[in-house]
């Protein structure tokens, strides 16, 4: 079968590999679409993932074969993949933090061949049914939306608080939509990319900026600064600058990722007693809520999914395009049969 094989920093190519054979507790899925995730882009740029591996974990597909022990799924079922499966025994799981399990978090597309291929084998425990009301085009975004739900839930934000979302890729766009749904009364968004900013404006944030503007944010918060900053770029300069727009005692919710060491100025955060909260993944309940919000059309992925490309073009029209600073793309889906 055709697949996109990742072999290290800036090494991704189309290869012919054997079609997987499902184990007794797995199903074989014919891939419909797989989304290119921000973590895939980061790995492509930096060599973050183990190699070699077929990338792709934002998967929508239909079951074409079932293992001997599969009882609750059948051929033809439309499914998505939820990596958030935990051991139930470790310290994190006992505390309810199943998304940071010590022992079971081994994701397809990172540690095992994933969805940038014609077929993928998925363990039964990772399968989630996709309601018929959700179109295929919207069926790969639940991981990102669940991450956004987890980040907002973990932050503790309330309707009376102010929030700034920096970086309007898929994650930033969905955080903005979810905060709007929750009724946050003072919501500001920032992105230097005018295309992404224009899409965000369609969801009516209170302020939309092309760069961090201290006077405008302080003016919108009675001079004090924002209660919460959701940093979704992973850019070291932006992370450092975020201290200037936080109120004293406010929280930086760090959603964007970067695995490159950089100088971080702790002093403003310490002097202002700010909280810095890292965000990783989601719980099963977050994932379930993500599907429900899309099914009920409360969260709208239509403007966020900006392109569907053939697997053969994954490097040039996918990864190259997505990492351009001025790209018009937000979420790119890969169709292995296009």
C-alpha cells in the first residue's frame, strides 16, 4: 500500500509498504482522511518523533476487517481514532489525569504506523464511532478540539474573565470558538497571518490584532492586562512577550509546543505572581464532548479545514505549505485515494 514514511528531520517521502494485518484485538481501517497536525509539522522541522514511522494520528476511516476478538465493531463502521487510553493504575490515572498516563500513551503516527496511508490497524480500545450527522470533512478534528477543551477546562476561566488567544492555527481557532460558546465576555485574538485573522473575525472576537499591542490590550482590560493568555504558537519570543499582557496573578496557558531550548525570562512572571500552565492532550470525556459539539454544530470546523490534498502531494502541498508564515491554510487533510 501507499504511505508517507517519516525518517527524521525534513525527511518524509511516499513509499510502498505492506498493508497491515490486524491483530486479534485490532481492526483494519481504510483511511478516508488524515489531518496534518501541528505536532507533525514540528516533528518534520526538528526531528521530534522516533523513526522510522508512518505519520498521521488525526484519522477518519471505515472498518474493512476485524480481528478475531472484536465483538462490538463491524465492517463498514465509520470511526475516528482516540489515542487517550490509559492504564488506570499509575499515579496520573489514580488522580484522574488519564491524559498524562505513565504507561499507556503510545500514539499511532508517532510510535506505531499511523494514518498517512491507505490503511491503518487500530486497537479496539482506541476506536470511537463518528455520528452520521458529521460530514467526512469534519471527522478528523476531534483531537485538536479535545485539546482545546482540556486547555480551557484546566485554566479555570469564567465568563467574567478576559482572555487573549495568540496564534490562530487549528488549536487557536478552536479555543476561540469554545471560549465564545462559553460566553467569555472579553475575548481578544492575535495572529500576524492576515488570512487566519480574517477567518477568526467571522466568529466575532471582541478585538482582533495582527501583533501584540500592549496599549490596546491594556485599554480593553481597564489597564490591568488579561486574566488568561492562551499561547498557541510555541514561539519563544511570543512566550516571553506574553508576560507584558497578563494581569498580576493572571495565567499563561501554554498550548503551543516547541522542543528547541530557548532563553526564558522568568522575572516578570515571578514579580507578577503569574501561573504558567502547560497543556498536553485530553481526557476521554474531552474527546466525547468534542464530537458532541461538532455534531450539534456548536463548533464549526468548516472554515478551519482549508484544503484536502492527495497523499502523493503531502510534502509540497501539505508540510511545505503549512509551515509558511504567510500560508492561507489552517487545517490540511490528506486523502490517500485522491
